[in-house]
C-alpha cells in the first residue's frame, strides 16, 4: 500500500542520516503491545461492567431502563466529543504523558461514582470525568500508538492489543458482579477506581515510548544495513502525509465514519443491555454477568484471529465472514427465552462473541492503512466521534425500545442492521484504497 510504504521510507530516510540500524535483539514494540493490551483490559473491562452496575442502579433508584441508560449514553457522548482533543494530545504530548493523566481521571471518576447519591452526580463522575479518562486511554490512542510500531503486521498487532478488551470482559465484569453482590455497587465502583490508579498509572509512566525512533529501531523490528539507501524522495513521502483537512475532504473518512457509527451502535446496544435482557427472561444475575464474560472470553481469541485473518485475507473478506457469524449469534441471542436451555445460551454467547470481536481491530487497521502518518492520532480522534455517538445511540435506543415495547426484540433487530451497515462501509473504504493504490505510480523503497 502506497501510504504504508511511505511511512517505512520516511523512517529509513531519517535512519540513513544517523547510520545503519541493525535488527535489535529485542524489539521494544512488544513491550508497547503488552501495554496497549493492559490498558484495553481496564478500559473495556471497567466500562463494560456498567451492564452489571446498571441492574443494581435501577433497583436502588427505581429509574426506568431508558433513564438508567442515559448515564452510559452521556459517557459515550463525552467520549466521542473529546476524541479529537485526545488524538491531538496524543500526537503532541505522546503516550508517556497522556496515558497516565487519562488513567488518573478514569480512576477518580470511578471512585466518586461510588460516592454518588443522585443521577446528576453519576452524570458528572461516570458520564463526564471517567469518560474523558476513557478517551485518553481507549481505542484511539492505543490503535494510533500501535500504528507507529507495527506496519506490516498492523492487523495482527491491533488484534492482539484489542484482545485485552475481551480479557477485561471475562475478568473485570464477573469481578464487578461479585463485588456488587457481596459489598454493594458503591464499594465495587471505588475498588475498581483504586485498582486503576495503582496499576495503570505507573505502568504507562514508566514503560511507554512514543515511537521506534526513540530507541533507534524501525517498525516491526526491521533492520537496515549500512549499504542500503532509501529510494523514496522527500516529495514522494510528503505526498502521502495526511492532514485533518485532506482527510475531511476524502471519501474514506466519511465511509469509515458512517461504519463507525453503525458499529458503535450495534456493539453497545448489546453490551449495555444483554445482562438486563437475560435477567428479564428470568435468569440469575450472576449467570447473566457470566454470559457477558463468555462473550468477552471469545473476544480474546477472536480479536487476534480476525486481526491475523485481515493481514492474510484482506480487511474486507475477513470482516465479511465475521459479520456473518455475528448475525448468526445475534439471531440466537434473540431467540433466548425463559425456557431456553443453558447450552443454547452459551452457544449464542460463543458465536456472537467470536463474530463481533472483529469490529475494532478491523476498523483500527483500515484507519491505519489509509491515514497512517504523523497526524494519525488527530484523524483517528475525529473518526472516533462517530463511534462514540454510536455507543451513546445504541445504549439509549436499547433502553428506550424496551420501555416502549416491553422486550429487547426490536432492539436486537436494530443491532443486526447496524452490523450489516458497518460491513458495507468497510467494503467501500477498502475498495477506494485499493483503487487509489492502483492509480498511484509506486516509488519503492
């Protein structure tokens, strides 16, 4: 891909001025990859736990499903609105400063959420403060960060990092339900916040690095011999340096934005309401939380699988298969009733868990493929607005549809349509990129 090649050319061009770069004994990108995985565990696990907090909050405050869902909808909306600023801050400050600050806000937001006694307090602490921290530590910064360290294996790397989301779901979500059952939702909120402060802040402050150049390394741990010279001129490199202005004027930006909106809506409609759906059908809350954890467990393997598949088969082919599996899983979830056997519920969770896990790594890789460069954080941040809006829309619409109809049937059907639209957006974006790459006169390194 032409613009990916230009990134490598740029790094090699600069490296040639400093002398030969040999293949390192240990590539530090693997440390960065683990940190991104670690951050994703807490971001997805902590915020995915709202589905179990949601049931406890409805019981204590006697809110309707729609009103209760406005808390996570506000969180998602704020996450969306701060994403451009977060992306810009990532490009300017770097991860070693931004990510510890984000973890501080996220941890404090959870602690003060546990001290809340009203809806407006939860709006402030969970809906705003924690959401800002979530933005700085979430998918935008992690995917943009990985795009600097991995080029040829970008899909696989993003898949491995986003597997942390699934690991967070299978560990932190059941842990949250256990804490709520034994200590109450307030203590559970505060303990999660303290855990974030004590682990995420020091890990990122100590081990984060901005890019391979800081350690005299190249992306993917490649080497460059002293006799090797970069063939790309500066003009060729500049041609593929995206800015926010050029991105906003391009077709793939708006295609990805539309797909991101649909993906966020579908994912968070299910994430927010699957526990409430199962409880409404008469199942035990701990079992419902465990089912959500099963989806997360499948996401651990699924994100790596789909990231690897997208590197080998192509983004659109791999994502097409994943959406088909997602639709099958959603139809099974839709068919769950009070008399459904446990094996059927687990099967539905496993199938849906495998299928839906392709969304984030695929979109992250496609954005990296098309918009890679020094401004990727800013561009990614603006694209994340639509994903955050989708999160808010999906969470709110699921609760509202339940209040109107008394079930989640039409809400889950809406999720089906959202996943289908996200697939069409990937198809359009990758087709555009392929066409532009073919038209471009390649200047190899």
